C-alpha cells in the first residue's frame, strides 16, 4: 500500500518480521529439516546442492541486495506454495 504525503508516494514496508530475508533463510537451513521442507518442499542438503550448482555455473550470483540462497529460497517458496510474487513480499 502507498500513502500520499505532500503529493509524494511513500511506500510502506510489507515485511514486518524482525528477521531479514537472509536471516530467515539461514535459520531454515540450520534449523530442523522439517521446517525447511514445510516452507520450501526441499531438504537442507538438497537446497545447499542447488545453491552450489547455481553459484558454480554462474546462473545465479550474489548482488548487493540478495545472495544466491535468498534468491533460490524466494523462488522455491513461490513454487512450493503456488504463490504470487506479491504474497512472497510479506515473508521476504
């Protein structure tokens, strides 16, 4: 949603969690495998293998805003739950 303030649009933050997307992904990877499977439909070891593959082949690269783990987690989360990109904004 956007608020209008003095003829300028100000964006509201959609993610209200105390964890950043990066922290959330690392918590899933290091936590119980069932949590990772429930959120992404993949186990942590397979997720790490996918990250290594995408990073090694150069298909995905870290940038200043997102690392490869977070990019892949967002994609997996959207696919696993048949979500829209907008719905993923509230988590990441």
